[in-house]
C-alpha cells in the first residue's frame, strides 16, 4: 500500500468515526461510553495522520 493510499484510508476512517459520533450524540439516549471510545479511536487516527504530515481540512483555521 502506498503512503497516499494509507493516508486516504486513515482519512476515510476518521470521517466514518466522526459520523458515528454525530449519530450517537443525536440519538435520544446516547451511549456515553461508546461516544468516549469512538472519540479515542478518532484521536488515534488523527495522531497517525499528523505523523504522516497530513493536515485535514477540519484542522485548518481561517485567520481573517
């Protein structure tokens, strides 16, 4: 697997985890343990992306 494919797979996984967190939080009775686990996994993926030198669009801040 090439490095760009690896980064692509990580970014897809990060987005899927983000969607899962949003869905869980929108439910009537969110499972807070599941939310915490998903956030921990998402952070681990974000750390791997940062180690590859990738900064996603969600990390960019406008300085205007």
